[in-house]
C-alpha cells in the first residue's frame, strides 16, 4: 500500500551532474587523476544524512568534525565518543534549529565550540577566485574541508538556504562535488563552481547577511577549553550586543578614574543574564563502578584545564576583578558571596543534568529542565581532582553521573563559601569567568575611555599577547566565538 509523502526528488540536470551517473563517475576519475579529490575519502568515510529537515548545518559540521578526527570529549552512545548532529546544540537549542534552521555565524560558532579551527568568508568578503583557491586547497588535502552555505534555488533545486561540504574539484570543467547531507532529497552531485558562487552570493533573508563558505581544519595540538560562551539562554543576543556595541558608548559617557570604576560600569550596566553567557565546562562521565578513579586520558584533559585556571588567577586583571567583587560585596552585607553565588552542589546538579542529557542522547526540553531528582552523593576535595557524583533520574531511568571539576590552589576569598574553605583547590567561579570574558573583548572596547592613562591601563590589563600559551589559546577561542556571534546577531535561519 502506497504511503503519502515524497521519496527523493529528481536532481535538476543540468546544471547538476549526479555523482553516480556515467558522466559523474568520469568526472570523479579525472579529478582523482588530477589529485583534487583527496579530501573526498575522509569525508565519504563519515558521510551522514541530516536527521531532521532543518539540520543541514549540523549534519555537515558533524561530518567534517569526524573526518578531521576531532575528539568531541563526550560520549555519543554507550562508551563511544562521536559527533552526531543531535549533539551540536551549544550555540542554539536544537528545538529552535529544528523549527527555524541555523545561520552561517552559528555554524561557525559551533565549529569553534567543538574544537575546530575555522576561517569564514562571506560573499562580500571574497570572490570566485578565492573560492576556487580554497576549494583546490581543501580538495587536494585531508587536512581541511570546505563547507558552503548557498541558495538551492540558484541550482534549480527546491528549497532555499542549505549547507553541505565540498568533496572534490574537477579542474578541467571547473566543477565542484557537493556531498549533499539531505540524501533523502538529492544525491551527491557535481555543479559548475561559477554557479555555486552565484548561489553563495545571495542574501539570507533571516539575517540580512550574504551567504558564503568556511574552511575548517584541526588544531595541530590539542587545546583545553575551560570556558565557553553559551547562546542557548534567552536573550543571549542582548548580552552579545551589550559587550560588542554598548560598552564603548557607555565609557564615552562617563568620567571614569580607575580600573574599579571601569568594572563598575561593565558589570552594573550589564544585562541580568550576563553570567549565563560565560560558562565553565566540566568533564562529565557515566559512573560505571561507583569509584572515582580517573583514566590517564581524563587526568590529562583535567590537568590542562587546571593549568588554565591557575594562569587566569595569576593575571593582574584577575586581581582587579577580585578587588571589585570584594568591593561590591562590602556594599551589601546580606549579599551572597559574588565570586561563588551558587554552591558546588547546585553547580554539580546542573552539570550532572547536562551530562545525563549528553549520555542518553536526549535534548533538553524548552523549559530548561532535562531531569529531576538530583542527589549530590559526594564532593571530594582532594588533590589533584574534585569529583562530584550524583544520581540523575531522566524519564524514570536512574543513572550515576560523575562531574570532574578542575580546580586551582588559591587563598580563600569571596570565591569560597563555608563549604569550600576547607578545600585546597577552588573550582572555577564567576570571578574567573568574568576575567576571561574581559580578556575576550576587542581591544577597541576601551577606546571610549576619556582618560588616556586609564585607556592604556585597560588595554595593557586585557592584552592577550603576553599571556601564557594555554591561557592565550583559551582567550582566542572565546574571541573567535564572540566574533562569529557579533557578525550574526540577527538570530535566525537557513534550511534545506
């Protein structure tokens, strides 16, 4: 009995040439001989079909991340660490992407969040020769891959905005191989590069920006990400706009005399959810044996994060931040310690909940609650690691989750509450996060300061060049995120 629905579509040809057709095979054979399908073999090994009609950007990115052998650092299913499009939700809630699609900037932000090195090129920042050169470079190598954002209509296909990776290039015909992730709709196909350029050189009506392409590669050495910018909370774009656009104007309207005055303006004028914008990343794992023994791999990742935290706390900017937080605390005796507003148990419950979401493959519901019945079983403050373990109940199923908490020795301060004063190591706090956030701001943020001496001091305090290597990489990671978010503040979509 026939069922309603669509079983694929006929690929408009011309202009496209189906990959599996005789002509498509001939193009591939010739390109193989020319050495411009080297990247194809890695991509085809991890080729996947988007799991939702609007997940083209997520599926494309997951495919490229797997092809580059980037470790997601978290499990997919069972014990396996693997990128799947349903895991890529750190920059936008999956439910929103499912209904509205995802923008060019958010895909770029996701790539950065998940450990990739990326260069982005919108159509107004490049030309067809730039595209050709990058296509040839990536098609001739296994070390980078090119993702295109384009309008299907230009290729006479149904739909509008779409993302897919490029799998190869035929120099003689000047054609590219699109490995379309919507395989339920169209098979892989060759198209003229000039026509693909026309399809990229179109405006995404949801954002008002031109589409384009991005080149994604793997960092030559492992990076340790301690903090990330979260765009999943409501009104994240208000916070991003405040940090990138509003602050310089605020500075120019105030007569500020010292660093504490600057910090007062930054944080007293900030949107209420600024704190949600910068979040620290814990190592989360399923507890299989009831113990807290760490593998060598876990120890290595945690040690890097602990070193980053130590380096943050050795900066002059951190000392100013702690002075500001103590000052704010002194103004209101009844205020909970600003450096550690949430208890470790509260943070553990939240992160354990996120861990359960990742380990079970279930996405968080729209109200932000993915599970219930959180019970903190233990918090062990013992060098070199803090482990918080909890029982998480999700849809009636219980599981034990461990959260491995990076920590760094420091003198007790407003970072500690009564429960932490006995600990030799202090976990990441809002003071650390706000310090890193200030480092991540563009240097021209401080140009609005009227006092030249103060302007020079803020530039010096927030300069990245003199930071230790690990902290410098951490800050550059956040700067890249903020850059892509600023370029994409109009939240909305691209779909298949």
